[in-house]
């Protein structure tokens, strides 16, 4: 977790409030940031190490200025490194680094003018998965991302623009913290939108199908079914036994009488138990799909297509195998004892 020291910046006050800026002040700072970035760009213009980076074609269309800013920072750092080997580049590197530092300081000031937004959103979203202090730290990250992307010419206040980034950063952190398996950001967002659509239908007293939810969110029915299925099965708190006393999956995978070490030891122990449970109730193909999909062997989450390429199967077939495996795990009420039903 990235932590910020509130006492290190002169613009921040000790009572938790932040420097409030008017709309004109926000625009002025944003324009000063542009000038500083331009000064850094001009300082390294024509230098091969920088031009290779700045002229690099992005992998996807850039909808914000953040990608260009990231490349500029990379170019400045590349020239700074090259200057250590080529003394002739030192004056250019010094000027570029100075201009970049000025831009960073201004971005920090702009971001921290919205600290009250981070604190306010943290109070609303604090819960069992993340406390208010950790959410505030995530909110600061959102503010910095907003400051990097803010365009004063769009006619919107920074405080308005930043609120979306703060909330998005916090909700994403909560979703990732509440899941033993981390999902891609797009999947987390789509799952959240599906749940919102479900609540809207239920609040209106309307019946709905998975197709209706998929249409609301703008995705296909198969993906909606997959996301909802994952949302129901990968949480350790989800009851997986349909008997008279439903128990959560964490009860099956943990030893209540064992001593509880902390950190990596707990994770290693639970993964070992999970692998043993897989061997008892799943086929070799089912085990492979779950292990590769959720990164149980190396910590890397993989898409259906990626797993399919490894197995020589289609994306749809991998999805079917995954669902069969998850359903099989849900049906077992004695995984903890190593004796499948």
C-alpha cells in the first residue's frame, strides 16, 4: 500500500483539510503544468534516446493525455541515464529533469487540492474489506491519476473530474481486496455494473433474465453468465454447501485447529489444501483450467483465450470446463476431509 505523509507538503494543513483552489486557479496550474512539460520536451528534442521513445506508436489509441505524459517521463529519464555516459548531454538532461520536477510539483499541488474528496468518498465506502485510512490512500492515487489527465480546456472543474477517478480507484481496490483471486479491471467493472442492473430491476419489481442484464451493461449474454458465475463462486465467504447448515468455502480449505502463522505462510498453506482438494474432486483437465485461469501456480490471472491456446481448445470449451469444475467444487461438502461425496 502506498502511503503519503501529510506533513511533508506545505500546501496541506494539519487538520486534514486541503488547499482549496478556484476554477481559475485550477486552470492556471494546469496550464503551468503544460508549460513545464513542454520545456522538458524541448530540452530533449533531437536526442536519439528521447526521440525513440517519443515517436513510439502507442499500442492502442490514446483517449487521454496520460499516455503521452508517461512517454515524456520515460524519455526524460532515458536522457538522464544517457548523460552519465555522454557528458555533452548533461546540460539538456539537467534542464529536462528540472522542468519535469516542476511539472510533478504542480501536479501534486493540483491533486492535493482535492484531498477532501478522497476523505469524503472513503467515509462512504469504508467497510469490512478496507478501512477508511487505506481507502484515503487509494483516493490519493486516484487524485494523482486525475491530475495527470486533467484538461482545463474541456470546461470542467478539476474537483468534478477527480471525483470519478477517486471513486473508481477505491471501488477497484475494494473489489480486489475482497477476492482471493484478482480479476482484471474491466471484469470487475462489468461485474459491478451487472449487480447495479440487478438492483434496478429488483427495485422496480420487474422480472429479468441474464440477457436483460447483459443488454443493460452492453456485453454479450455468455460473458454476463461467466461474470455472475465467478462472482458467486470465488468468494471464500460464499456458502457452497446446500445442506441444512450451509458453510463457506473458507471452512473447507482451512484447519481450525492449526496454529495460524501470518502472511505468506498462510497463503502457502491454503494453496496446498486447495491443490489437494482439486486432486480429490476434479479431473486433470479441470484442475489445469482452474490453476491457469486463476494463477494458482504463479499468481498470474489468464483469460479464457490464453488458457485455450495452451490446451489447444476453444475459448468456449475452456469456459465450459471451468464452469464444470466450479460446480463440482460447490457440490462437495467434505472437501476439507479429503473425502469427496
